[in-house]
């Protein structure tokens, strides 16, 4: 099972790296080359890129997620 997720939220600059095992979230330095650079460039052009995830929802708060509310 994957232990690290890279995310970006529509309308927000930059990418974030989520380490599930360490339970941490940190900003990711802008990629300079490689596949992640391609993803960042596509994202900047308005493209959503999803690989290896089967659900992703944006919520206003952890409390909203816990109560089952999400932005639809």
C-alpha cells in the first residue's frame, strides 16, 4: 500500500506531500524535472491528474468530513 500522496487543491498554488505513515503534511518544492514536473505543468494548465487514488474530496474542515459533508 502506498504511504505517500502528492496533492494539489484547485485554486491553491503549489503541491503538498502527505506521508501517511509519519502522519505529516508538508509543502512540496516545485519539481524541476521528471514526471512530477509534467504533472505540475498539466495542473497549471487546468488539467486534473489522478493516479493510484480512487477517491478524493475537498471538505471545509475535518469536522465536516467526519460528519459526512463534502463539497459536491
